[in-house]
C-alpha cells in the first residue's frame, strides 16, 4: 500500500470514463461539482439531506417526525427517522410487484450453468408472503431472531424478506461456518427458528448444510423449528422439529406486512472482533434501508433495467446490502450466484456477464487476483459491453490488479468503484462515483454522502489536518446505516467504536489521505485478519487451537495467530504454538511428530470455525514474545514471518527479548 507520502503524490489519477455515467433523468450525480455540493449539504445539514432522501427512496407506512436524534459528542449510537414506520419487504418487493409484476427481480445462476431460473417481482412477492405465513404458523413473531444458514440460492433472499415482512429479525450465518460457530451464533441471538437447506452445491461438491445444523442444534435446546429447503432431496427430517420449505406453497399468495418502527432491528450479522466472541452487529430498519438504497443507486449508478451481479455471499454484509437490499429497493435485477469463479471453468463470471447482460459487477480483489493469473486471451473473447461499473470490496486492491480490472474487464469504459466499508457501516463509506469522480488505483476515492472521514493520530488522539497524512481512520458524524449496537452488549459497542477516539466512530483501520483528500485504506489495526475477504479474529482461532488433543491430552500451552500477506487470499493465517511438556518429550522420542500436532490443531479450527479459517502454517516455538504485562506482541511475529527481521521496531517493552533469535531461526529454517 502506498502509504508513504511521496508515493501517495505519485499515484496516477484516471479520468472518470464517460461511458459509465448513468443515463440522465434518474436523479444521479452527474458532475464533480454536484457531488461536492451534495456531500457538503449531507454533512452540514443531515436533517434536510437525509430527510428528503428517505422520503424519496423509501415507502413509509407512517412518516417520521424527526430525522436524527444524536448524543452530544457522539458518545452514543444515533436514532434516525423517529416515529416513522415502514417494512423492508414492502420496500424491496411490494412496490415493484404492484407496479410492474413481470419485471425480473432475481436471476438465479445455479452451480451448474444452465440449471438456474429467474423470479419476477410478482413471483417474489408471492414466495415471500407464503414463507412469511409458514413462519407465523410456527410461532415466529415480531422481534424474534430467525437464523438463516443458506448458501447463495433464491430461498436465501426469500427467507430474509419473509422474516422482515413479519417484523422478525434475520441473522444470516455464512454456510461455510462449522457447527460450533453456528451454535454460538444461534445461542447468542436466542434464536428459536433456523432456515437451512438439505445440501448445498458448490463447484460440484456437496455441502452438508443440514447435517451441520443438526450437529449445532445438539446444544441449542430452544430451537423448535428448522425449515429445510430441498436442493438435492437427500437427508431426513426430524419429526416435530423440521419442516420442508416447500410447505410454504400451501399458503395463500399474499399476506400483509407488519410495519415496524424506523429503529426496529432488521437484522443481526455476526462479525469477528479482536476478542474471541463474535459480535452480533444490529442494524436498524429505516437507516439501513436508506443507506443500502442510496449507495446502491449512486455508487453503482443503478437505472431501471439494470442487472447487478454482486459476487458476494448473503452470509456477509456485501451480500446483504448489494445482492439483496440495495438492488431490490431500487427495483433492478440481482444475480444470485451459487458457484465459484472457477467452476466449471475460470471464465464463469464472464459467461454470466455476457449471458445476462450484467451492468454492474461487484467482487472482492481475492477473486480478481485469481482470475488475472489465467491471462488475457480468453477474456478477450467476451464482449463485456453491457458493463458500466465494476466494484471492488473487502480489502485494498493492488495497482496491478486495479489496472487489469480496468483494462481487461472494463476495457477502459467502466468506472472502478473501490468501495471501502465494513459490516458495522451497513453501506459504502468511500468510493468513486461512476462517470463523475477521477479514480486513483489503490484509493477508495471520496467519502459517500453523510460521511465525514478523519485521520487521527493514534498516540495523541488528535485529528490530523495536514495532507498528505496517515493515521487512524474514523468517522466524525453518525450516518443512517451505521450499526446501532452489538446484540445484547451495548457497552461493548461503545467500547469498541465510540470510546477509543471520543467524538468519532472508530473503523478499526489505518489509512492515509493524499493532497486531494483521496482515501487510501491500509488495513486493520486490531488483531483481525482478512482472508479472502472473510474477517477472522486471531483470538478466536487461538482459542480453538488450545482445544486440540493428541492421546486425549491437550497439546498446546499457548498460541499466537497472525496474518501474513498472501498472493491469492490477501492475508493467510499462520500460527505460533508452545507445546505441552509431555508432547515435547514424545516428539523427542519419535512417538509423535510435529505434523501430527499441527494436523490435529488445524482440524479443530476447521471444526470450530470453518475450513476457511485453517492456518496455512504452524511454527513450534519455545515461547511467545510478550510485554511485561503478559500481552502477546503479534506485531513482532508478523514482521518475522514476513521476513522483515530488520524492522522489528521497539523491543524494550518485551519481557523476553532473548527469544527473538529463536523465533527468527524457527521461521527461517522452515521456509
Ligand atoms: C474490513 C471490513 C464491507 C464488506 C466486506 C468486508 C477492509 C473493506 C475495503 C477496501 C481496503 C477494505 C477494511 C475493513 N476493507 N473494503 N475497499 N479497501 N480495505 O466487510 O468483514 O466487515 O471487513 O475490510 O479493513 O475494516 P468486513
């Protein structure tokens, strides 16, 4: 990342391609001056700006009587659109279904090409209403949390909207999570209903989703209902508890929606923090929907008839905001893609773009890095002419990858929207505006409406005004789609986001801004690792490592997990472990090997969290670097694994500096 000031000044600026300017007449930003004026109004007069936007973009059962209620000095989360009432499903489905029932809402691109289908807004309304009634018949009420453990199938979208239609709260858990992680999330949310699938299919492989749910539910006695989508028809139902999703077809095609208060929770989405316990980020109904609607419209330049393909999963925030809510509120078509970018071949994305005439394509750099390796020849055979905006999300995009995306996929005609945001923000914080703002490779552009980004000096806590500069990235004002709390733990919410830099929302990222105020995000400053766009906490993995056993005995005394740069996944995980005495003896005697130990330990992580969290490498060391108060200094381990042993920095706070040489030689010898 070009975080050094001189390098920042050298980043070239690319003009906004005129092609990606959305057609006139739909209220988009059409030039830089308008963007600047709108941004200024949005931060200086949020009541006026967001009040108008909320009345324009959302449909209300009852108008709100105050736009923003905020605390002095931003010590509490805000409330937006007070006393307004609305329903998310009505906003996403009913209004389009009633006006234009035959418009395509969902293009389902199934794992096997050619096996998908489409759903119109009219059909979507019917399916959402039917499932809503099935849920009501199983006792689901306003305010209940329904856990959704589904891969990218249309039923995932239908489930989210059906839950929202009756005022319940959805909690989607990524279908790559293991039984243990799923159990923790069900218990934390006190969820009594789970929606899942008999088996998922991904790249021709079967995912035993229902089995994972069954395992998880062994320790969730309060779950009374499991709704099972039939994808392959394999696997049984547990009588009394399980019910086929298909039973929804017995209900009538329409049921009224339950209007909820603006601040009523729409969903929870769990994300990793720097401690082991995942945080259930709670998003509000009105503020979140407005953020999704407004960003989807302006960042991607959505116009009627557009087909948006967000290649993210509904198990993460990208899927929520830009595969489901954003496109549907705007009444366009969303592509729900069940497979991977390389199945059956590595041209799958381009097949989809040309086949469905996709206008907006949104993906994480990790997929782009992979596809770029296949060279230019094949991609040149595709037209890709329908594309207008190309989004990137989840991690910084390296300049070479940016250039490849811009030229080879976008053919120089599309705006690259490097979108910076996080689960907590609900919607995009920083980005380019299609056809309007100049782009700089590696920069996520300018702040979105209502976002006032600032850099803070981490040591003094003071805002840094000069440019170029770097610092901690914080937001100086509340915005509509920010998460309102951590489910069941408001003090942790305040401690994590609002207390570190009083008066600001702390993003957790380090960043720089250049002389023109372009934002360059460097990455997380906490112990959070980003593997293929999946956010993982090092503490969570460390805790699970300690559970590993050989001969029924604990193997590991302590462990430290760090992220290192990885060509494909962005970051990869490596672990340092200190072994129990008995195991050291057995290894010395040749009765066990280090690889027995790492295999077992990695197995526990796969089982506790999910295969994507498995460390790539495990180093056995005598001791871990610690401060005098006993905190593990992961910064030093990160430097050692990335070979930057000449940049270990300040070592005087270490209680055990003598171990450094040993750590270095362990890493070097295993290279
Ligand atoms: C973290 C949030 C937001 C959806 C996907 C990830 C990193 C996100 C960018 C970007 C550089 C980025 C940050 C952030 N990140 N987008 N465009 N450039 N870094 O959501 O799991 O909540 O992770 O992803 O470090 O804090 P998430």
